[in-house]
C-alpha cells in the first residue's frame, strides 16, 4: 500500500474546502466572498501543482 503524502493531502483538502466555501458564499449572496474563495481555491490548487512539478523534476535529475 502506498504511503500518503500528508502535505499534498492537506493542500488538496484546503482547495476543496475553499470551493465549498464558494457555495456557502453564493448561498449568502455575497459576491465578494465567493470571488475571494474562488481565487483562493485556484491559488491553493496551483501552488500544489507547482510544488508537485518541482518535486518531480528534482527526482528526474
């Protein structure tokens, strides 16, 4: 069985949580918070992809 990479798991949960908060903000009809959490979710997800890519490139060398 594979070992779980905890930092990436936490980043993934944080991104999912941000996108869930977008739904909550839409429910409260708050455009500012929905845009904020949407951008934050994409930022967290992009940060995780960047770290993963750097890690993969360093393992190839």
